[in-house]
C-alpha cells in the first residue's frame, strides 16, 4: 500500500502507486529506472517527496509552520512557479521511520487517546480542534488565491528572504564556475 493512501488519498494518489509498484517489481538496472520513469501532474492536496535542484526550490510559505498543509502548500508553490509535471522513478523509494504525532498535529487533530478524556474537557478540546482546522483551511484558501499566476510569492520573513537571496547568488556563482 502506498504512503497514507487510506488516510489522505489526495496526498499521493497522483503517483499512481499500483503502476509504480508494478514497474518497481521488475528487474530494474539503473538505466532501466530512467527508461521506466513516467510523468504525472500536480493535483490539489498532492504532497510527494521530491528531489529538485536547490537552485529551483521556491521558499516555503512561513505561515504553515508546524503541522498542517505545509508540504501541500509548498508543492502547490512548486507547481505554480516551477512545474506542475512531476516524474516518478519506479524502483526508487524512501523509508521514513515511525514517530509519535507532533504537538502541532495533536493541537489540530487531537490524540488517538482523546476518547479517554471525559465530558466538558473533551467537548472544549474538540471545539478548539475544529476552530484550528477552520483557521488552517481559511489560511490555505488565502494562500491558494495568492499563488495563482501573477499572484504574490509565499509569505516569508525579511530574514528568510535575505538568506534565500544570498544562497541563490552562491548557487548561481557555483554553477557559473562549473560551466567555465
């Protein structure tokens, strides 16, 4: 089963996991991996793991810190500013180790053991989670309208912007040095 296909299908459905798996179970030499690669299009909610040239990676919108739509918003920015076409490489995969849900995730979606909380405290907790989820959806809707063609760039602090510009200059200089 592909990553989170049951819990959040839009996050990885575009990868076409069955196709990926079928191609991955054939005998793939390194050359064959590239021959079996296939393209897919960005879909709303898509949050694949990607490999990109550092020179082309747009900034994360800093309003999405912690848990909740941070990868989704970043990949929407990639699709809007760089390319909405992604390439899947059969036979290539990541392994992510299990970890407990973060505090940010628990604040938005609760704990698995929230059922143990009784009465008024549970109702308050559920109401607060609902409010946080609504705030996150509103923030994402605002974000989506801002990255439309001709829209604003992701929201970042002046410090992040300055460091980003410095890093890009360094990367360009290194690329220019390699070309000469």
